[in-house]
C-alpha cells in the first residue's frame, strides 16, 4: 500500500496541467447524459457557469431540466425536435441541426461559460446533419479554459481523437428489455 501510494502521489504531482477538457460519453449503455448532468452539478457546486444544449430531445419536462434550468449560472437550450424516425423529414432535420449548431457556436465562443454540455450531439454527426470537420473545428477553437462534454452513441473517430477523456458505456442489461417503461427519476 505504501509503494502504491508513492506511485499514485508521483502521478498526481506530474499531472499539473490546467486547461479546458473535451469529454466524450458514448456507447450503447445507459449513463451518458446522466453522467454529464452529474458533472454539471459538480460545476455549479464549485460556482461555475454551465450551458446545456440538447440536440435530439424535444421534450421539456425531464427532471434534469426542471431541476437545473432556473438555477443561477445555468443556460438551458432545447434544440431538438425529437427522434428523427418520428419526424421522417431529412431536410427539416438538417435545418434543425444547423439552427441548433448556431446556438452551440455562441456557447463555444463565450469565455464566461465554464462548462458546455452538448447532449446527443453525436447523432447529428453520425447522420451527417452537420459537417463533422466544422463542428470539431468550433469545439477546438473554444476558450482555453472552457470544458465541453459531448454525449451520444456512436461517437465518430475524429471526435474521439480530439477528446481528452472518452468513456464508453457498455450495455450489459437494461430494464426496458424486460418490458419496464422509462421511469421518472431514473430515465427522465
Ligand atoms: P441517461 O440519460 O439515462 O444517462 P443515456 O444518455 O446513456 O441515458 P440515451 O441514448 O440518451 O442514453 O437514451 C436516453 C434514454 O434511453 C434513457 O431513458 C435511458 O434509460 C434509455 N436507455 C439508455 N440506454 C438504453 C439501453 N441500452 N436500452 C434501453 N434504453 C436505454
Ligand atoms: Mg442521453
């Protein structure tokens, strides 16, 4: 234990960089958005400012939105119109995505925002609603101390490469497959 502590202490002493991080939470398992909102709670607790941009969700009654949106230091943007298989209109989806990204660009250009959460952004890249290269350039050009969290399944390789911290949620079991509908407080 003593040897282990010396190794860990040395690693902590070496890690003295401070800069805005890009975190990606991807994979098919549950926990991507809720992890992002956990970091949001941490940030707000530390007196930081947080902006959330939700790209797919059209609904406005999730527990996280009700809880966070009126707190000081929070900006909350619902930029989606629901899932694409419900709308079935590609040109409209592309238009929605572009308008949404314009909002995200303003967040990524604002050094007063400490943490930007781009919830479910990966789908817009995966379905080519947005040009990945342009989106990554905007993220890379953000203020140097601003943190960004991107969530969503199927994160493209280029996004993973650009990111500092990447976690893949692996689906082992989900209650939905046993016929349980989305539960308040757990799923929404
Ligand atoms: P959460 O918001 O709970 O952290 P998530 O962001 O990882 O979930 P999404 O793909 O955004 O997952 O899906 C959101 C909703 O779908 C949540 O209600 C979540 O419980 C549910 N969900 C997530 N993963 C699965 C899965 N593997 N099977 C069925 N439903 C899932
Ligand atoms: Mg999610």
